[in-house]
C-alpha cells in the first residue's frame, strides 16, 4: 500500500482544499441561480446539485473526522509516515477522475445522497464554502494525531472503518470529482470558469 510523508500529505491536501474553496468563492458564489441550477440535459446534475451532493457527504464525514481526531489526541504520537489501507486506497482510486481530461467512472449515488432539483443555489454554495473552511481546520488539527492508527466509520456502514488519512483522501478526492462535474455543467450554460480544480499528488 502507498506510504506518504505525513507533513507533505497534509500540506498537499490543504492546498487542494484551498483550491476548491477559492473556486467556490470566486467562481460559484458570484453566479446567478439560473446558472447554478442549469442542468446540461434532463437527468444530469446541475452545479448546485453537485455541490449539494458534496454537502450531504460533508455533513457525515466532517463530524466523523473531528470525533476521530479528538478521540486520538492522547492515544498515539503522530507518525512521520502515513500508510494507506487497502480499502481506503481502493475507494479513493475508484472515485478519482482519470487523466488530464478528468474522465469519470460512472456510478450511482446512494439514494439518501442524491440531490433534489429544487435547491436554494446560493445557500448550497455557502454551505460548501463553510465545509471547505472546516476541512482546512481539521487538516491543521490532523498534525496532532497518527493518521494511520486513527480511524473513522464510512457513511454506508459504521462497521467498516478507514484510516483517518484515507478518509481525508477520499473526502477531498470526492470533492475534486464533483467540482469538475459542476464546472462542466456550468460550461454548458456558457459560464467560463476562472479557476481550474486541481488534484495534488503527495
């Protein structure tokens, strides 16, 4: 399984999250609801739906991450290296867009994570911004724990637990996947994005 320098890993995930935050603030936040709610075609998600999908995951994973950090502050010393787990590495690779074009392996979202078409677009963007700011704070706090030993349950089963480093990987890679999707939806509405979503490899 992949092994990462912990400090470098956290720094890269912080940079990627900051990139996603800036896209939300400088691109998405200034758009009209008409643009944000535009669907490329019937059945395809709008930019607001993409972000609402991410918000739903964030509502689960951000508190789970915070709980894991708090529970592990005194248990184990932070380690110089993070060793990715088999399951966490698999989940992250599964949802990551591929290549320069960012091609996506299609998959069906769980029913309770499928966004409604009737959304307050600006409220959705505001919540996404709040979640990215929260993620940055959690990444900063993650320097104090052992990312390999600390774990979080996944959203579909409390019995399956990922290493904390893998949970960060998954959540941020999932954000990247759907920010790309949101940008593509906006492009079909004639919106040119100023910032490009990035994936930083440690």
